[in-house]
C-alpha cells in the first residue's frame, strides 16, 4: 500500500535528543502524515566544518533507540547506505516513488538555510515544509517555499549544545532519551 503523505525528518542526530522526540510527537499529532520517516544523514555535508561527527551506524542505532516507539515514525538508513553527501533532494525523490506527497519537518532555526540546500529550487517545488518552533528560532523562509507551522511548545535544546558541554550522566538523562544515554556515553569517552 502506498503511503499518502510522508513527513521527512532528516538530520545528523549526533546525538538524538528529547527536542527531536517532542518535534516528532507534535508532527504525528497533526494528522497530516501516513508515516514520518526519520532519515539519518550518512555524510552530513553541511556539518563538515563543524568538527567530527559520530559514525553513521552509531547515530542510526541511537535514532532507533530514541524514536522507534513513537507513533507513525520509521527510522531509515537510506542516506547511510547512499554513497556521497546526504542531499535531501535525493531522499525526497526516492520517497516520492513510495507516496503521493512529502513534507519536510524542520526546526525554525534551519529555515534560513533552506535556500542553500542542494538543488533548493527543485526541492521547493516538490515539498511543503512543516516548521517546528524553536526558542529564538525566527522563521526566515524564502518566498518559493510552501510552509506551515507544527504546533508545539518550543524546546531549547540542540545536539550542538549537548556535544559542546561535558555533561554528567545525570545531566544527559535530562536531555537524551534514557536508552540513548549509555550508547552516547560509551562513544564519547
């Protein structure tokens, strides 16, 4: 059976955190999606200059542990299996072979970057963009993008914040799904 509309929630997930969980839960509550695909970037080309990224297989395993039990959510390894940079347009084109429509689900803090994404003009014609509010994340979307807001209370949390702080085990348990904590801790030591 073909899914009618897929919500695509892609990212590096280095590590997956409770803000991601809240965004996925809010997206599921909208009733817009037949399925929400979490796609873990194999080669997150936009993050190359930001420092090392945990191996894709570990990020995928953490995403499974963090998101597998959530309504409508399917964690995918399609970008990890694909060679080269992880481009959203490639994933959208693959998904459109399986469904009628694809919506991107992005945080408000990423909206200003959409026009810099690979083949952005083509991507804008293919998708709608569901925007998840973020504290201080002003929505700055170019006119070619079709957008809507996914209603939820903003979560002030990012993977960058978690990576940059030497958080204790107790602090990690406040920001990561419980089952992710030991996986993340074992690799950062």
